[in-house]
């Protein structure tokens, strides 16, 4: 639409003409509130700083700056620095089908991987199926791309692929199916091998792309992680995140895509930000060049998070009988239900914040379902003393919310 | 469009359904060829490694890793690390209207700034006016956003704002005008104060946003840089690049935008990549905290590039009489015309490459005009011996191209 002269051309109006890309972001406000002075946060999915291999990263950085400083500060190819592409190909091959470096695109975090896939794959009005509830960052990307969301219920074993199959058989179509196969955010579910296989069959049959977003896979508390869906399907784009296993602040991640997609993704990446920061790629590929490092580090991480998860679960069982949840199997989150119908998570949230404890209410993660009784707790950040105090504050907050809700005039 | 069963759903077809976002990128191939073994490159706009303040960056990095390693490796706000926003606000204020940190968004290079502005501002079919020829990375972003390009001729003094005014007065409309005000890529033009003021008046009158992309501003060979357009207009988004003044490999840049836009840009950034890498922000804000550093470094840079530019210009005058160009005033490029109509830049290019010297033909930068006789030479990368050899190779290549073109059967 064209702009008319003078006063009419103001910025507010320019923006008001836009097509709804500017929805305000509830969860950003929630996470901002969680970092306020005096608030103990069970909200963010932020890895604990104890988990960062600081001395190893510093040593790798020193080696890079001593030997290749000028290269590490210069422009690099859009696809990624060769050693980083190779490192990511090795990581991907260790837990899935064999991957070569030319199938890897280095991205500025997995979030960029999602955004690039949406750019390359989706046109306005295309459908994307995804588990309901789902990772909010993915939902936002798909919505911004103009996609219609096809929410599919899940359970402890991940997306109900039988329900997806029914819908496809009834005529629904989608260009992509988005899954977080291991320790799903927010639900903690793990997609079973049977459902992975089923999903791959459906992908073959209906021609959709499987977007496999798998940042928590290494954080399994028991046994070893399951293989990736790419063992079973040829239309899989895998996002490889290092944010939860190494650290998030370097913003170096990658994706593995079939040859038919990778060229388009590189072009999209070039338009988006030319390339991922060179220094971070050299530092992480230097670190990952030691084959001993990552397996040992991941063992330590699993131990660390298993202990944090167990401790939080124990406290919740003991002190918050109104909260139900599945025992954590990996990842960073507990997905909980408030069993008392008088108190919703949205109602509890501001009272908890006033008591000095933050969590994320379930509703922002939900597409179709209400999620009013759900909430997500992260055990990643707090130490033992903080954890205990946070649970006590939640208990006090719940008491107040219940008292509030039980007053005769409160249900209006 | 919906996908049908079985074999029809293959990836190639998925992509073939897309709406023309996948145009292959001529300049990427040109720049890739320029890095081949034995090729002397006058092609890329890549800063010379001599210009990187390596020891200062290393020292800043050491201080960050000694004092704040965990914070520098952790997630950071989408808007940017506060000290980096403040550093960018100080830089912007030094050469334009007074800017506060809350008007600054840290971006993953200026390229991302362009992409975010396009996301927030442009709908399919909106027009963007820009100088013809223009920076290809910007052209690509606007095209991907579905914008129509409104090319406006330029000269040594930048965009012909009188021609833009005529078109607007005749009924053309645009949502944004894109300018590279100092030492334009590829032409080297500098927008005069009169035209800046005129552009700001037009922006007020017609309500378009001025996108000011200014990576070369500090690289003035004589006098001091001119103030930014934001002195004259309230609808200006300024892109602040550090790639040519510090180094490109950290991918830390910023943009300054009016309050009405900044929130939308932050939301777009969050979807695109959550945040710019934390480490790079801490390192550069640490470096820029010393107020003495940048002015001295920039003085040295100007000297360095002035001397390189002068040396290349001298050699061209001496040995390539068939090439005409304006004397360089700043930036990284010479925009040249081949004066012999028998030889076009596209014809010369493969012959030059075979001789072991690369440049960028003009046509990829051009929107409407042909640019067949133009080419862009960068004086940034080569040292004195390489420069001399590169010019000799260009001379040989031209001789061969001319001989080729003069053969009776060659004009078919």
C-alpha cells in the first residue's frame, strides 16, 4: 500500500500496516521478571555456569589467538569454517546416520537454523505440524513465516504419531513436522523408536520434512541417548546445538540437511548474517579436535543435571503435594500440573513472583490446548540452598493463591 | 498448495514450489574463484589483516576471560550486552545526533541489521529506492523480502536526490530509501550535505525510512568524515559496522533506530538468532572502553588505506590507460570503467582469472543499468609486490581480450 504525503507517513502507521508479525512476546517479559533482584528463578532454560568447560575453552582460545589470530578475526565462508563443519559432521555421525562436512551448515545458534529452514521451506499458509505444547522459539519462527500450525497431542513418549497419521489420512497436509525428540521442552518427553520409525514412514509417504531440534539429547540421566530420526528418514533436517553441552554464548551451532536443501539454506544464511562469527568456530573446533574431551565432559554434565533434577523432584514431592509431574529422565525441565483446580498457573505466577520465585506458566507453550494448570520448572540454575528456598516460596505462594481463590468474591 | 501422496513429495519439488527466493548468487562464485590458489585478488571487500588490532583484541579477550568468563559464555539479552549497546551509542553520537543505549540493537554484523529492517518494514510488493549500482548484499535482502526496487541514478556526490524527488512527485512511492553515504560500495561516492538534507526533507514529506549503511565512513583519506543523515531526519535507521574499522570475524555490529521501530526489531532479532554472540560483545566493549584507542587506530587505518589506494591508482594510471576512474577519497574500492567499447568487464573477467588476477565485474551490482563496462577493484588486501603483479596480469588479460574481440569472428 502506498504512503500519502506529509503527516500520514509516520512510523507508527508504517508499522500498523504490517501483517501481524509484531505480536508481543509474553515469555520475554516472564524471563526478564525472573532475573529481577531477589527473585530465585526456576524459569529460564539457561545452563548452569558450573557446566561450562571454562578452562578448556580459554585454553583453546589462547591457542587460536597465538596461532591463527588474523584468520579467526577475518571473514569466513557462509557455510562455516571447514574445521567446524567437520567437527559438527563427526558429532552428527556419532548419533545418527553418517554425515559429511558438505551436508553441514554452521549457524548462529540453533534458533537461526530454525529460522533459515522456515525461510527456505515455508510459504504463507503452509502448515507445520508440531507437538502441543512446543518450544516457543520454534512456534514464533513458524508463525512469523506465515505458517499455519497443526498441533498434535503428545504424551510421555513424544508426539502421538498415530494421531498425526489419522489427520494426514483424513486430508490434512503439512510441509514440515517439528520434533524435539529427546527431553522435549517443555514436556520432557522422549520420542520412542517406534514413533520415530512411524514418523519417518509418514514423511516418506506424505513428503514432509522432519525438523529435528535436539539440544538436550546428551543430557540423558539413565542409559544412553537414542539414535536420531535421520536413521529412519531421508527428509530430515537436524539442528545441532552446543548451547547446553558446551556453552550458549559463542552462538555456534549447525544443521545437517539433505543436498537438495543445503544450497538454499546457505543462500538464506548469507542474506541473514553473511556467516557465523569466525572466532567462536575456531575456538570450538579446536576444543572438539580432542576426541577425549566431549565424552568425558558430557558424562560430568549428566551427573550434574541428574543430581539437580533429583534434588528438585525430591523437594517437590516432599513439600508441594499439589504439584504432579513425571520423574525427570534428562534435559533441563520438569513439566508440572497443579492438581487443585482452584489454582491455575497464570493465577499462581504473579503471587509467586511477589514471593521471590519465578517459573514459566504453561499457556505460552500451548498452541491449541489451554495449559492453564501446567507450569515449567527448570532445575538448571539454582544451587541447593536456593532450590530449597525457591520451593518454600512456591509453597507459600500456592497457599496465598488458594486462599485468594477460596474467597467467595474471587471467582468472578 | 498441498502435497500429494508418495513419490510426489520429494524435496526438489517442495523447493520448486517456492516463490523464487533461491536465485543463485553470482558474486559468491566470483569471490570463491578469487580465493583460488595462485590468484591475486582485487575482488573482495575484505579488510587487510594488517589493519586488525590483534594485540589489543587479544588483551581485551584475556581480561574478559580472566574476569567474566562465565558471563561471556552465557546467554545474553536479545538487545545486546549493556556495555556494548553503550559503546555503540557513544560511537553513533560522535558522528551524528545524540543516541542513547536503548535506541541501539546489537546485531550479528550489519548484514543482519539490513535483514531485520526488511523483516520489520517491508511487505511483499513494497518499494525500496536505492542508488544504482548498489551493495549486492542489500539488494539481495530487499529482493528476498519481496520488495520492488526503485533504482535511482547516482554520481560522485551520491544518490541523485533530485531524480528521486521527481519520481516521488510523479507518484512513485517507497517505504525505504537505502543509502551508503560515505565511500559507497561499489562506486566510492560520498553523499553531499545538500543531498543529505534534501533526502531528509523528502523523508519527512513522503514518510519513508532512510536506511543508512555506513561501514566505510571512518576510512576517509582527506579531511574528516561528514556527519550522518540522522542529523537531518527523524526516520533514519543507522547501521553501525565495526568490520572495516576493527575486524569482521567477531560479527558484532549494531543499529540505531527510532523508538517506534526498535521493539519490533528486537522481536525479529529474537526469532532470527536469539542474540549476538556474547563473547564478541564483551571483548569489543572492553576494547572500546578505552577512549584513546579508536581515534588512534582509525588514524592509522586511514593512512594505511590511503597509501594502498594511492599506490593502486598510480599503477593503473601508468599501466592501464584503458581504465578510467575517480581518484579515491576513502573506503576500500575503485569503481572503474573500461574505455574501450570492444572489451566488456564480463568478457575480461574469465581471461583475467586465467591470468591469475580477480576483480568483480560491475553488472551484479546494477539493478537497472547494464554496467557492462564497469568493474570494481579493491585495494584492501594486496601488498606492494602483489599489487604490481596483479596490475601486470590485468594488462596482459586486457591485451588478450582485445585481440579476441578484434578477431573478425568474435562479435557473433
